[in-house]
C-alpha cells in the first residue's frame, strides 16, 4: 500500500509507532533518554486511560446512575459502597487513615475468601481427583485402559508430584552438634529428582515466554517494514 | 527475666540486675525493658509504652535479633560494582543484530520457508466446539491480555473469532483488564479489515466493557451477569435485545472463551466461572507463555477446559483449517519470520550453553593445574 492510501489518522499513528519502537530498541545500546521518555509516555497514557475507563465503565453506570434513579431500594444499595469508597479515600490522609481500614479489611477479606475458595474447589480438588482417577484407572481396572503410554504418563506425573513436594520440604534436623541441620538422606535424594522436574518445568515456561516475546518482536518489525515500504512506495 | 520477681537477667552476661535497672550493672548492655523501648522508638508513630516487661531470655535474644534486623533495614547497602565484563556490550548488540537481520531478511523476502503447523488435538476439539454453535448462540469472548501481547494474541484469536462470526453466533466481549474493551474493538476492526466485512455492534457483536473486582467481580458476573454489567462499553443497555434477553447466568452462554497471556487470569476464570458453567464448554486461547501452566486443566480429564488454542502456531493452524479465508499476512506477523526467529534464538541459546560448559571445563582445568603446582 502507498503512503497516500492511508488516512491521516493512520499516518500519524504509523509515524508515532515507528518512532516509539525505534526509541525502545535504542535501549539495546544503553539506557538512554529516548527509552525513558517512551516509558514515561507509556505509564502516563496507560494510567490516564485506565482512569477514564473506570470513570466511564464503573463509577458512572454502577454508582452515579443508580444514585440518580429515584428508586429508594436502588439508592440504598448504592449508598453502602459509596460510603465505603469515601472511607477508603481517607487512607490518603495520615490523620484519617484508620477510617479507611474497615473497607480495606472488607476488600482483602472477601478477595482472599473468594480466591482461596476458588483455588480449593476449582484447582486443588479437581486436579488431585484427576490424578487419583488416572492412577486408579491404571492400577485397579487394568482392563479399562490398556494403553501403556498412559500408564507411563501417570507414573511420571506421580513421580514428579512427589519429588517436587519433597524438594519443598524444608524441615531439617540437627543430627550432630556443631554441624549444619540437614534433611534426611532419602528426602535429599527425592528432592534431587524434584529439582530436575522443576528445571524442566521452568525450561518449558521459558520457551513459552521466548516464543511470546518473539511474536511481539516480529509484529513490531513487520509494522516498521510496512511503514517504510508504504513511505517509499510511489 | 529471672524467676524472682525483683530481678532481671542480662542476656549478654547472665548477671542478675534489679528490676528498675535499664542497663546491666555488670556489662552495661541494654536490659529488656529499655531495649524494647529503644526498639519501639525506632518505629515512626509509635509511642514507647513497654515498661518493666517480663521477658524470658529466649525472648530477649529474639528481640535483639529483631533489633539488629531493623537496624540493618534502614541502612543503605553499598553494592559492589561488578567489573565491566569485556565484550558484554558487543555480545548483546551482536546478538540483537543477528536476530534483527534474520527477521528483516525473512520479512523483506516474504517467501514461505517453513510450512504451517497442523492442528493439535486440543485445537481440533476447540474447532468442534465452534462448529457446534448455532446461529444467534451467545458466546462470551473474554479479551484479557496486556496490549504488549497484541501481536501474538491477534494472530492467535482472529481465526477463532472469524469462525465464530462465520457460524453466525453472537460474540459478547468482556474484559477484567481496563485496556481490554479498547483491545476488543481493535481486534474486531482488524478482523473486519482482514475479511472485508464490517462487523457492527449491536447487530453482530456486543462489547460489555470492563468488569472490575478481580475474582470477586468475576464470581458475581458468573452468577448474575445482567445485574453486574447492566450497560455496554459505550453506555447502552446491554441485555434488552435478543439473543441476550434470556441470559440469567453464565451457563446461558453457549460457549465461554478466554483469551489471555496470563496463567493467573485464566486460572481465575477456571476457578470462579467454571463451577457456574454447569457443563457448558470453557475454551482457552493462550499465549505460548501461559500454555504450559494451564495444560493440566485440559489434560486432567476433569472437563474444566474443553478446548485450547495456544501460541502463534495454534492460531496459524486454526486459521488454515477453517472454511473461511483471511488475508492473513496483511497485518500482524508472518509465520516464516516467526519460525526463523525461534530457530535463531534456539541456536544462539545452544551456542551460549556450549560456550558456558566449555568455559567451566577450562576453569576447572586451570584450577587443577594451579593446585598441582607447589
């Protein structure tokens, strides 16, 4: 596509994108003013945008609109969070900060309860049950699954789980006076296997992070190439 | 504190001091009450109120340790300036240059070097879920990724969204990130450019906007979507028109699809929204970096996740397998450049690892040879 085929807004966006990308890439040489400028712009723009979204998408429809609805029930329901929000603002002033503690405690308490409840019912129990079920299928009902690969897979999962848990077993005993406290020898052995599993897991995660970063890099370079091609095209 | 009520034991020398003494009469060390008072005086805004505390010798030791920790906490540590590694800057710039040149060459050449990947079994299941959608079926499409990942996520999700729209299902966008609503709009606009179709709201899709509250907000939305998100992102009423009139809970959506780069975000959706789905499928569109952490939810057979498309490779394979056409390389990344970049990165990592091993062996040999010399 030629440069003139883009709208003015697109042209401005492309130029800004090109310059900002170049400025970020300049960090490869060393930390410099251009890179810092981009970081400041990014933080400023992101913060302002988030503020606008919260005002427009949360405060206005979920607080101010119901307050002006005229329905006593709705107003009553909104007044409680409104009061808690005002109390929360008191945290900004050292003398009044204790007034902000109740809403903060409420937020933390409810958040923790929901998160912990979800983790137990949504992750720990289903995952443990799934691991047990896989094992039961392999051992108790040999006729049910004859696929030896599944059996190997289950064995690896079992070994990996136990060994990794052993790695995080930090209880140590002082075996001889004057020596450093240490774990039992058999736990040390299993923990060594657990370390291997952890290393493989971190390696897999690193590969994923690298792939995601590569996608971002290629996308940016592609945008720059397209910009230059459009600029140079007749 | 000694057993006798009128004496206090010094933790340093064990001398028995009168209760009113602030310092040990033998060695001059702070006694517990004075020590605790001094400790509290270091904490801003705290008035010392402990006087003549009854503290055991073990507690005295703990207090002393705490005091030492507090004292160190306030001190600025002088970091040793590591000697500048010779050639480190050159190596960094050289590595980047290799990567840039390879990618640039691939992008300018614009010739397919690597064949597209084929669909994985989980992506096949995901495709089946989308094929099962009937016209007008409401699909909750969660756009929960950071803007920095838009290159990967756009390539990953465009094929799936195009497939949903081709099925004439009705995507409803939602995000627990404040930047999500704008990204959803950009996402569908880009898709429109790629397919040559202008998708319009509220005829073909709806954007509910930003859902605040983290896990609590998500749980509330799962139970009562109409009460929690009454309006769309542009301030209009969200639930009055079909096909959303009948939605009372999350289980009334035909499919819930979460697109994210963050394992914790996906986990929160699985944990909070999963139990409310009552058998309706949950599908994940994941960045390559989140996939390893979330695969157990798919492979455990618990049915928590019923379809998954991950990374650029998953997106490319899904796009290739679908019945619609996208002008795929007009925006976003190209598959060949991406694959080449991965290969170059892997080779560089391997070379660096080999160099590290070589250097280690050499250092050990040098140490051994030094040890042999008298």
